[in-house]
């Protein structure tokens, strides 16, 4: 097993981590490892695909068409005179 060293670790962060470890009845190092395990387990291996995520989100709604929004001509650009 390897060791890691985290330099310039914020005291506030260390205190919050210690409180969390105390709450769960763990040592500080055990709590840090548990947090890392949980976060890395949830991290997707594949890169995020926004279109795929949107498709999954609305897939259970079935097939439907989004109505086209009528477009209007653009206004004339302003003319700045000196």
C-alpha cells in the first residue's frame, strides 16, 4: 500500500474532516480514504456527453415534437454618427 502526503492542508478542512471521522467512529485517515472511495466510485469513466444526458433525462416522456418557434427578421443595426 502507498502513502500520500497532502501539503498545505487547510486547518479548517482538517477540523471538519476530523469531526466527520468522529461522527462515523473512524480515524482521520480512514475517513479520508472512505471519502475518496465514495467519490471515485461515482466518477464516470466515460466523458460526459450532454446530448446523451438530455436524451436519458427525457426518454421516459416518449416521442414528441417541439414546435418550431417562428423567426422574425433581425432589426437594422444602429447607425452611429459623429
